[in-house]
């Protein structure tokens, strides 16, 4: 079994619970924003990795969620947005199978 510290459990909770909330809000608002969330999340993950390189930390600390400095927080937020985007796209696929119509996540002139 995994031996997770309290800090790692809190970090995982900070990824999972907001990710689920954002995905459900996108589903209820019928907005397809999953790919935008994934792009923004990957941007934040890269920022977290760059901050880690500048700060002379180890990547293993960041990936195992043991570092909650600036790089760790950016990485954590990025993971949350990527998780939320993937979950949002999965929910979108399920909703399409059920026949629920969605609009794009962007504010287009053609959106009702």
C-alpha cells in the first residue's frame, strides 16, 4: 500500500475535488471547456517545472507532491486543471451519448 503523508493527501484532495466541481459545473452549464482546461493546465505544469529548475529543486519532489513552494503550487494547480479538463471531456462524451446538446466554451457571436 502507498504510504502517503498528510501533505500528499491534502495535495491530492486539492487536485480531485476542485476538478470534479469544475467538470460538473461545465456539464450543468452545458459548456464544452475541457480542451481549454487541459491547455491551461499544461501551461501551469510547465510553469511549475520551470520554477522548479530555477529554484534548484528535484523533479521527484514535485511529481510526488512533496514540494508546496511556488513551483509546487503551480504544478498542483496545473494538475487540477488537466484533471478537470479530462473529466469534463469524459462527461461531455457521456452526455453526447445521452443526447444532451452543448455549446462551445468561448463567447462566440453565434452562441445563443
